[in-house]
C-alpha cells in the first residue's frame, strides 16, 4: 500500500533503465550562471538565502569543530529545495517524493553521525542515553526509549520529506480528476483552489528542505 502511494507519480520510461532520475541532475543548471552572468535578481535572492541560512545554522553549530559541517548542510538544503521546486513543473519527476532518494540521504547521514559518535565520543553517546535527573528505576526504560528513538531517526526524516512532497501532488490530482463533471462556476472555483495549492506546495518545498537540514544538523551536534 505504501509503495503504491509513493510510486503513483513514477512513470517508467524504460523496462530496464528509468530516465526519470535524470531530473535530479537538473539542479546543476541553476548554478553555472552564478559564475559568469551579471548579478541578477536570482543572484541576490540566492545570496540572501545563503546569508539567512548561515545565520540560522551558526546558532545551531555553536562549536568551532561543527562549523566545518555548515557547507554540507547548506548544500543539502539547496539540493532538496531545488529538487522539490522542479517537481512543481509539468512532466518533471520529483525525486525527493520517493523513499529511495530521501532514505538514501537520511540513512547515509545517520550512519556517518553514529560512526563518528560511537567511535570518537563513546562516553558522550552513553551519557546521552540517560537524561540528567532520571530516577534509578526508570533508567533501563529510558535507555530503551532513547535507543529506539535514535534508530528510527532516518526513517522519520525520510517519511516526513517524501510524504509531504507526495501529499500535495496527490491532492491536486484528486481535485483535478473531477473537472470533467463540473460546470463553469465550479470549474473556476477548482482552478482557484489549485492555484492556492500550488502556492502552498512551493512553501512546503522550502519548509521541508529546511526541516530536513535542521534536524540533520541537530542530530549531528548531539554526537560531539
């Protein structure tokens, strides 16, 4: 059931090799003009967004050793956001709406953080399993709860991103499927609703990229 939900917008272009995943490479086309075009409104918008992200991430990455990770998390944010935006265009495949993409990002980051934390800061990782002030009787249960919450982090990150990206497309598809049986007035109302949904989807594209990168950053700061 879940796989059918996430693959509903995954048309296959070939039996052996699906060309839909090439859409993930379209984000590269957004960057070359930053190096050779005269500064435009797109440049100013891009730089303003980067400055805002650096200000927000600087407060979360409070240690000097964590500041080197800012480039990685800003790049992660831009990649997810641009892939979400591309999914709003017609006939362009939304790769971030699939669990295979979001799970790859979240699982690779989680494994990297866990390896670093348990090999470099083992004592800190053990201490983090029992919150400060926990009664002695509740310590075994807190270790179990914290361990489970730590293990399911990549799954929650992946499902949150994919579900939010597929939900808007699915809702717009369900609304537009009834257009053949509507009169002119109801058709205009439906078009207005579709326009509002597109604006909401654009905001969701930015919000989900921000949430994914911020949560990944918070998880990384817990390991050191």
